[in-house]
C-alpha cells in the first residue's frame, strides 16, 4: 500500500489552517454518503442527518450510471453524480465536504479499490473524516471471512492515510448482525420492519416459520450475538459526526443488544405466544458443512458467519459499546423492543 495514498489537502502545521479548520467544525458540517442511494443504511443515515438541520448537511454520492431513487428525491437531499473509477470526478464531488461515510458494496471484486479511490479523493479534496464501508461484524472477523477480506486492505489504507496526515480521522463502524433479519414476514408491517434490508437469507431464526437452528461453541454452549436495527445504525453514525475533533478512533463498535441465541428464541416465543421448533448444530457440523460449500455468496459467506458465531468472541460476533458510550443520547432498540413492535 505504501506510496498509493495521496497527502491530505490541509496544512496542519500552519496555525492559520488549524484555526480555519476549527471554525469549520463550529459551522454546518457537510456529510457525503457514498452509496447513500441504498434503501437500508443509506436512507437511515440521510434521515438521521436531517434531524440536525442546523448542524449537518447531508449529500449523497450516486453513480452516474444509476437513476436517483424516488425516496431520495422526496427527501430533498442533494445528489452528486460520480464515476467511482474516475478519481478526479470524486474530488470534484467532495468539494466542501467535511466527513465521508461509505456504505458502498461491490460484489464484482472492486470493493477495496473503489473505496481506496474514494479515500484518495477525500484526501485531495480536504475531507477531515472518513468511514469506510464496514457496518458488520467486529474488527477481528474480516480477515477470517472471505467476502469481508477486502475491508482489511481498506482499513490498512486508512491507517496509512492517518500516518501521513496526522489531522485526518477515520473510523470503522461495527454493529454485529442487523436486527432486521428478524423482520421477514412481520405481522405489523414487514416493509417497516425490514427498513430497506433486501437479503432474505434465514440466519439462525426463521421467525415467520417459528424455527431456529442454533450453532454451538466447541464446548457445546450457546453463543451470544450483538444486533442492531438499521435505523439505529444511521443514528449512531450521524451522532459520531458531531463528536469534537480528535474524538474519532479506528473501532467505533456499537451495540443495539447483545443476547444469547436461545434468548432470542425465548423473546419470539413470548411475543408470539407459541413455541419455536429449535435444533442445535454442533461446532463440528457447522465447520464441516461450511468447508464443503463451493458457492461463495450467499452460502459460504453465511456459513463463515455461523462459524464466527460459534467462536463467541468479542470483536467478532460480539461488539463492545464504544459508540454507545461516546453518544449516550442515542437509545437503540433491543431485540425485545423490535420483536414486540413488529410481531406482537
């Protein structure tokens, strides 16, 4: 990675530049949401940012090749069309931007390169803060999950950018599993329950069918998982944008709720008033099935996530409430809140 990053566009050794940057923070902060046309995280961040009209100005970076979705047009948020393969296009779109939040996802092998180009363009444009597209399991998990491996390269690039530009800040937002996977078939508004989630893979719990397949640790114990509702993830990310200069750190993990996998079963049963059909999967069974899987997505990806859950480790499937402690005004939903709201 050495030599691939461009130097940051501000002179942090010049007192005038420092004063100017501090003044900028006291005024309106412009946030660029890369990939913000998405119905899930993109929309949740846009709407959360709009709840601070005197402090935050959200803009969305949309691909030139894509049409702006109707929901985004209705929000009245500026959309700047970009070509992620053209760094100069990105630099132009990022003029005046203070913070970049990336929710980009590319399954064509360009996920890392696209985000590194966005990072380089951010540095050239004088962006002060950058958050790559993490938004999942913890910092220790990515290197062990094939589809998430590109995020390791991107985070390394962020570290190098920080080394070369001491005033630059970056953070990876980690939240565990989206609580919204419990929302498929929800009795009280499936669309609201999913909140833009469009991956229908059944992971552990099939609430609609009242079935659960719980993976166990090597010791045969039921592991825990951290979960976060998509809208709450947007609220935390936006609240982080309001933190004072110097407050960002590499790991910005957040917790909606951390529960044992069978505790989720008990909550569902209590709310729905009937029993789930529960089976338990040994660690050996989970690993054996995952090792035989040849289809990378979604089969092997979810198999690797299931194996991660079996390890039952903080920093993988279990998050620390770092951002909760930094932004105590954000009150996320618990699993009991979520299931009660959409399944009672």
